[in-house]
């Protein structure tokens, strides 16, 4: 539905912090699905952990949040030009759970659902899957603000 070039038109993130490769499904103001292909060439693997590479939980949450950011910005009723003047900030991360380690070669499938949306504030339940198995989950709150 949205490739990496289209995602870059919405989000300000760039390498090495753009952590969603594609949006596969989106229902405005309701839900979004996307994914990240985890590669051994990720900068985080240089130190997390040498000889035993595990994708950091904080990056899983950030990728989840970036998917949510695409949904929030696309659901905001802003024009494309207005959207370029906005950015989305985390307000809180609650109930984060990591169920299985993510390793190079895994594809992280993100699924987020809107719990609450009020003007520029959005609450989402996010889940990350690998091969159909729940790998991580969290409740995310974010706010759209001017750059």
C-alpha cells in the first residue's frame, strides 16, 4: 500500500532510524499493518550483541511507533503540504512486553489498532509478529505537533 519512498514523504526519519520498510494495509482512524526486514547489516548489531545478534526492544517499539505515526498523520485530515510541517512525538509507552528475541533474517510484522483518537492525540495498541507468532506488544500514546 505504501512503499519506502511514500513512507519517507510522511515520516521525517531516515537511515539508520527509519524502521518500517512498507505499509501493507491501512484503515484511516482505525488500524495499520506494516513490516520491517531485519538484516545483519543493522547498525545496532555491532554492539547488541557481538556473536549473538538480538534486535533491541527499543527499536522494535520505535518501528511500531513509526507505523502508528504514519496512521496518525494520514488520519489527521491534513493536506500533504500541511503534513510536511508536522511530526509525531511519543507521549508514553505502556505495557510493553517482549516475548521472543528478534534475530537477523526475521521479518517484523507490525499491527496497530487505534484505541482512542482525540484531535492531535492518539492511543494505539501495537503488536509485532515474526512468522505469525507474537514477538512484542505495547500501548503507545503519541501527539502530532508542529516541526
